[in-house]
């Protein structure tokens, strides 16, 4: 009799376990999936930015998700860049034919401050001096070549030897955050990739010749100033 | 009684000595605390000597934005970046501005300083809600790129009566975002060049 009661009790406990454990597991899973859903997909971010039309960066409300959660969902970034001057961090993931990037503040690698889509433009190689490589950045407006900038990049921002066999007129694609500091030559603080894209066409070369002329004049003026300063 | 009198006089002397000493120590402590915020001149020189893009990083723990205001006074211009919503506070200095960028999550913390860049631009046209200018490349008289400003970024009536080709001075952080038309995320002032020339003449006269 006692055995039967024990048996019944055991069975009840087993049923309870069989019912309760899956319920707990289901609750945990749903909680985890709820937490995961706080991280937007790359597509969502891309569409949100495109819907803004004119800007290619959007602010991210703090505290919605952490950078760590973003990496769990998107994987580790393909490129990491830090702005030398303000130590702002950019983490970029390849997406479509460019990048989606997250902006983190200098000493806070937990919160994502903003998201952006990289801008792709073309550049014509102009020349180099001891520490910099110079390009003519072509404007975004397809039928206009007038809005060009001469930009310079420190040599140490390229892999060793990467710029050794490059010639005047070589064309490059640049993916960057779209910000150009307006000095002469201009400065692009953050870029995600610079890749060869063939040769500049006749029209582009005509303008590149003029830009190179101006750059050579600037080299000469700079040298004069340096000599005068002793 | 004599002994008591002696103790009282000793206590009095101690008070006379100790209280001013404590006050002096507290004052010097306060002065040390105040001196944590650098002067505008220090920041300006540091930026000009160290930075090519006119910006430098500031260790957030060095001093607070409030301490900076105690030392520099209230900023002349407050701006929020159109895209990243970063907060900019700018103080007039020389013929431009020195600006501080505040942490968007801890507004009392300054994370970078910058010196404004002054460029010229010519007014091109406007539509219902946007003004278009041609930003002139540094040292060039020809156009560099077309830039657009939402009408809400100017005071009401500020751009009324402006004619095509009119020249303006813009003080901004020097960054132009590449789109067509281009975007200047943060500017501190846009003034007609005539006005800028008049102000420059006034300040020269004041110095004389």
C-alpha cells in the first residue's frame, strides 16, 4: 500500500518535471529572443538611414542595446577605425557594395552612439611626397566634375608597399564616412577601404592634370616657406 | 584663574592662527580646482600646434563643462549636430570660435575641443525649405561644392532679400558631408561678408 502511494507520488513529480521544465525552457527562450530583438538588423539600419535621404548617419538612442550585443548579432566588424584627433571609434561591417558603420565614443566601447552607411566615391591618384599620398576626390554628382577636392592621406594609413607601383591617373574607389575636412589638401579622417578601380577616363584626366598642377604649386610654396623658416 | 586665563589666551591665539590657515588652504584648494579648466589661449595654441583638422580630444575626467563655463563664461553659440546630435558649445575667440563637444550622454563632460574654420560661400538660390550656397574652396575664388541648409537653421527673416552671388562668411567645424548638395552638420555663424568686413573694421578701430 505504502509502495503504491510512493509510486503515485513519484509519477506526479515526474509529470510536474515533464511539464515545468519545458515551460521554463520556453520562457527563457522567449526572454532571450525578446532581448535579441532589441538589436536591429543591418537591413533595418540601412533602410532607416536611406529613408532620411540626405544624411548618411543617424543617432542611436543610448541603452537600447550594447555594442557587445550588436557584435553577437552582426558578428565581429570587418574594419575598425579611430579618428586620430577625437578618438571617436568607427566599427564597420560590409553590407551590399559598401559598409554599415557604428560610431562609439572615445572611452565608451559599450554604447553605440550612431549608425551610418559608407559613401562610395572615386579618386584619381595625383602623386606623393615623403609622408603623404594625394588624390583628386571626384564629386558625387555624376555629370559634374567641378566639385572635386584634392585630399591627402598619410602613408602609414596604407599597408607597406600598397602604394608603391601606383601611377598618376590610376583610379580608386574609396568607402568612407563621407566627411571631408576642408583644408588644402583636404583630410579624410575615416575611411573603410581604398581599392583600385582601373584608369581615369580622358575627361577625368583633364581635371586631374589641373589638380596636379595646383598640388605641385602648393609643394613649391611649402618648400619656399620651409626654406625661409630655416 | 591665572592658569585658566593663560589657556584662554592660548586658545585665542590658536584660533587666530589656525582659522586663517584653514581659510588659506581652502582658498588655494579652490584656486587649484579652478585652474583645471585651461584658458582659451592654451586650447587654441594646443589645437594649432597639434592638430591638422582643428580638433583635439579632451580627457573627460580633467574638468567638467560647468567648470569650463565658470572659467570662460556662458557660450556664445549652442548647436546640435544635425545627424549625430552631438552637442557643440562655442565661444568667440579671435575672429572665429573655440568650441567644445559635449558627450551626448553625459552633458557635463567635454570630450573634444576645436577651433572653427572660416570659409566663404556665395548664395545660389532657395526653395520652400532649403537655402543653397556654393562653398568656396580655401584659397580659391571658384566654386567647390554646393551646400544646402534647412531654412530652420536661420533666424526668421535672416535670409530675406539676399541676392544670388552675395558673399557670406561661414564659421564651422570644417567638416563637409559628401552628398549632393553637400551638408554642413554644424556651423556657428553665417554672416554676410559685408557685415564680416564691418565687424573686422570695428574690432581694428577698437584695438587702435
